[in-house]
């Protein structure tokens, strides 16, 4: 099942309405998928990534919420290669995320939005690779998120500082034919699903 075929040329309000409608549909779809099997299959697809993370890389990931695809089996494979791991921290609404290092067994505490995040004593880092959650995606790397704009702001700031690789993690069923794109939206470099890595088509 694929998302609706959408048209990019629309007003901001129309864009918001379409995104909200699509979020509802894709969240409902995601609820019915086998998350445990998908997470295991996703970890096996680490070999399809354009860059195999090693001890030279810092890889940011996320703790799954609700029916989001669980990245932890994949991240365990990445950690075994020696990569430094990091988790996002929400400082405040309207601001970019920051990232702090995290290892299995490290403590977590609620951030400004109540999300599980590394403790303030964990060192801040600038990741080379960011694994992002998403609600929907298309073949052009456009990402439908939760609607807060946190990852868009974050990717924009990090890209201004240098090269990073932004990869969405998703069920294959979350792919849409086309997603609307706002002026502040930041595209992904690709998406990893349990079926493998899909490099974004450059427009």
C-alpha cells in the first residue's frame, strides 16, 4: 500500500491540511504492521547503506515512539563496528535539536518535550550520519515528519557546517508517490527500509 499521489503546487494552508490528512492515514497504516519483524529485517540491511559506519563516524538515531520503526537492532550492528552513537535532545520548541553521546546502559531523562534523551553530563556532538524517524517519504527524499519541524531545522543547521548523511528509517509501506514540499523542508539523502536502502532521486 502506498500513500496518496499529491501535487506540490499548493498554498501553505492547503499543504498543512494535506500533510495532516496523510499523517493520520500513514499512522493508522503503521499500527497494523509487524514492527518486530521489520526491525530485525532492517538491521540486516545495514550492508546496503552507502557508507558503513565505523569508529570514524558518529551516528545519531532515535528512541522509537508508538509504532515508529525501532532502530535499535540496526544501531546495535552499527555500534559493533565501533561507531559513536548519539541521541537527539529537544531544547525548546522552534529550535534545532542538539545531540549527545549515548551507549547501551547509559541513563536517559526527559528533555524539554518529555522525550527520553541523554543526561546533561553526556558530551554534545555533531553527528556525521543522522538516522531519522518519519511518518512518510517519497523517492525524492522528501520526508513527512510529526509536524514540529525539528529535524528540518536541525538538518539545515548541520548542513551549513559541513557534509552530513541524512537517512530516514521506515517501513516500505510508508512510501508515498509524492509529498508536498515547503520552503523550509529539508530532504533526506535516502531511506533505509527492511527491503534495503533507497537513494533519493535528485530533482
